[in-house]
C-alpha cells in the first residue's frame, strides 16, 4: 500500500498537513492488515549468476566463494539450487561486504 503525502515540483515539495498524513497512513495500515496476504513468489529450481567485475583482481578474489568459478579474467559464475547462496554471494562479491 502506498500513501501519497507529498508531491515533487521541480526543486520543491508540496505536502499535506501532518494530521492528514497520519490519518491516511493509519487507514492504509488498517486496510493492509485486514487484507489477505499475497502468496510468496515462486522461485525457480535452479539459479545461474554471472557477475562481471571491472578489474581482474576483484573477480579472482571473489572466485574463492564456495561453488564460484572464474569464467574469464573479469567474470565469475555461480550456479546453485539455493537462492540464499546466490544472495550471500552477491553480498560477498559487493565492494562493501
């Protein structure tokens, strides 16, 4: 659910009164809680992820992740049936891990 409490116009913003925002948000929360929950997304049985790095040293270092393969000087591939393994590799492969 989305509640529009402001709108942008160039470098400025137009917003509604705080009390109106609170009321709209509370109403949306009540509707969201009362509605049926959506079914979880169906995931494929198998995942194949290829990540290309700018520098070969980055790809080489990330290729040490369990199950990952160095495909080229700058590309690492990971295949898995486990979605969590794919997400964990993405975290491992990011510069900020």
